[in-house]
C-alpha cells in the first residue's frame, strides 16, 4: 500500500511540475508573439499621407504613365509572377478593377517578361499594365519592398494602402 501512496505522490509532483513548465512556455510564447508583431511587421509600400516619388514608364499598350498622370483615387497594384500571394490576390484585384469606377494601374515586377505573359494578359482585361523590374523608378517612387502591394493615390498623395474590401458603386 505504501508503494501506491508514494507512486501517487510522485505522479502528482510530476504533473504539477509539468503544469508549471507549460505555463512558463505559454507565457514566453505570448511575449515572443507580441515582440514579433510589433517589430516584425514591415509595410511593403509608401505610407498613407506621403507623396509618391517621380517616375515615368509606359504601359504594355504604349501609353506613357508618370506620377503626375495618376488622377483622383487611382489604385496602383504591384504583382510579381513568382509570388504565390500575388496569384491569390489577383482575382480580387481583377474583380475590383472591373467593378470600380476608380482608375487602376497594375505594375508587374519581373526580370523575365516571358514568365509574366499570363498574368499580364489577365490584368490587361481590366487595367492599364506596366511591366518593370524591382529596382525600377516606379518601384522606388512607391517604396516597394515586397509584393503584392496595393496603393491608392490621389493626385500624387497616398490615400490608402491595401486592396479595398468593397467595390465603390457609381451613382
């Protein structure tokens, strides 16, 4: 009988030690999650309220585009054909650009235009499209450090970041 009592006491102590260690690990994970969330997040484009830099480029159809030619509420989207999240966001962007009364400009960032042909063809159905590299003047003008990136510009000033959730309806 004394063997059973000793076993139960040891097992209880082991469970309590495990509980204390688990609590400590969970507390440490929460601290690390907060640190990552506060310091690990980086914007992939210029901040709201900032002015975009100067740039000049041409669309796939030969139309010149500059920072001064972006009018009121133009959504500028940056995609890369090798970016999986870009392919996931592409249908939402296409839906927005086909239903919105706002102007849209899609910038495909790639070093090989051939690998982007399918994406370019899809984007050309609803938007003006530019093809450029990650180190181009348009990427620098919008401070692009990753894709996908969505920036709404009104006469050279950034009014919003991200893909709009709802499609504006025209009256």
